[in-house]
C-alpha cells in the first residue's frame, strides 16, 4: 500500500496528466479491449479460416460449414455488419425508378 505522501504525489501526477492529455485519460478510463471490436473480429476470422481449411483438408465439409456458421455468429455479436461488405454493384440504386 502507498503511504499518504506517495498517494498525494500520485494524485497530483494524475491531475497534471489529465490536464495535459485528456485523450489519454479517456482511453485509460475506457480500458483495454473495449474498442470497436475490430481486433476480436480479426481474431475470430483468422481462427475460423484456419479451422475451415483444416477441416476441409481432413475431408469434413459438414463440420467446416458448422464452423463458418458459428464464426459468423461471433462476428455478428462483435458488431460486424455484412451490409457494409456488399459491393455497390449488388445494391439497388436509389435513383432507379421502381426500387
């Protein structure tokens, strides 16, 4: 534990740092791993691809399909939005009549 003098110095340092760099304070309060989930989505995608390739190499396509479905569920849970990845060619244009 810190004694009172050390605690006072630490509190003063924290106040000075908060005044000098408020963005750092916001990042520290938010914590590590509470970002937009991009790192988690990348990790899920990498694990999913490795498992699918391994299962296909072992000639287990049913299990590979199951891994893909579970992986997509995790991606959706971590904020992935498939509509962002649909090419513009496949999206209906707002300018066209009848859409």
